[in-house]
């Protein structure tokens, strides 16, 4: 019973964040959009039947007044399950401020102790969907990984698409992909949405490689685990302060290669995302007359392997998700 309640409550959380932040689309105010998403997400959590604690959030208590690491969330009754919660109320603040694709609200949740407490730093990642599980190795070159994934998917290399964040640090990946004959899709922000797209054949995206945020990496890993895909990762600390932060959060070996079961330790994790602007996988929010809005979300659970696409029409005059 609780699992069903949690599933539906979870998608309401991302819907709330998306609805609130969508008011800022294309208005050039990424800070306002992010705060709106935080406000919406926190309100929706008050209806969730869990004893939750944020393990990946907006920052420490002194950095973020809401959804900070360590914050208690949910209804909090003694008989409710204890859960780790990883949130990104708005993945793609720049995207929404400019009205660009791939801005989403995302959340991952699992039993207490199940999610890696990833510090806010860079993380090297490689992600594939279930069809290429077992074909990747983060220690191998981009060329080797691309060729191995193409073989696993039984695709001609010219049909394989590599998604890469458009950054100078990834030029070597783009060059390698082009040299072996693969297709390249670049994105600016929003690496959770990019990782999510790898899990579905109809997106046409086969593999993600590159360096992005570590907190986003753990959230993406929850989604990939639900889909039966594979992800490998390695933290990239640049300063002694970042190394010390790893140790403080329980990561003794900063050079460790994290497999998906290191990032997400439980086989009963939940993931939900709601698109704010158009994504490879989901449609963005559309407002219509009479104060109505349509949202498109995805909801997944690793224990059952169930993937649900949720289309909802919200009456904003009646919705409990709307923050006054």
C-alpha cells in the first residue's frame, strides 16, 4: 500500500515543482525559476506518506533555506518508511530562463542508506540503456566504448548517437565519435534529461559520456537502474577542500569507480520527472484557457521495473500543488 501511495505522491512532487517554475519560462530569471520550483516541491512533500531526509538537495543548511541536505520531508509519522531523497527541483535553470528545451523537475527516492551522498562537484559519467548493458567501461577510450555499444545494440556505427554536453572539456569525446563514424548530439544544460533519454530506443540516443554534476549523476543513476540500464561514474575533485568534502560524506577512496549498485544500493528505488520545457522524452507544460495546465511526467520503480508515463491536466484554481 505504501509503495503505491509513494509512487503517486512522487509524481505530484515533480508536477508541483514544474508547474511553479514554468511561470518563469523565457523570462530571463533563473533564480526566480529555481526558487519557485523549490517552493512547489517542498509544499508537495508535505502530503507524502514517508519519513524522508534530503541526501542530495540545494546545498547545506547555510547555503539553502529549503530542500537542504539533512532536511526532513514527508508526513513523518512513526509507522511510515524512512527514505533517502535526492532532489533537483529544476535541472536546467539557464534553459528555462531562455525558454530552451530539456528543463525538468526530478526526484529520486529509496530506503534509508540507499543513495550515494554525492558531494557537489564534478563527476565523470558513462550511461547506456538496457540494450547495451555490459558493453561499457569508464576506463576505456571513447572510441572503444562507442564501438562496443554499437556492437551490443547491433547497430551500424553510423546509426549510433552519442549525447555530449557542449563543453571544451568534451572536445576529445566529440572528436572520437566523429572519427569512428558515430553521430553526435550536443546539449547545453540538463544532464539528467540527457541520461534519461539513453534508456529509451525511440529517443534515438544510445550513450552519454562526459563530466557533469555529481548530485545529478546519482539522480540519473536511480532512473537508469529503474530502466535496467547501466551507468559508471568517478568523482573528479579539483581541490583539497573537495577531497575533504568527499571524506566528510563517507567516500574514502576519491578515485573509486562507482558502478550503478554503488550509486544506488537498493533494488527498490523510485524516480519521477516532469518536463517543464520540451524534452527528448517528455512534452513541456502547456497552459490553456480557464487556468488549466497539462503536464507530462515519467514515474519509475526499480523493484517492479514499471515505467509509467503520466499525462495530467491541472485545474490551477483547485490544485493543492499550486503555491499561493
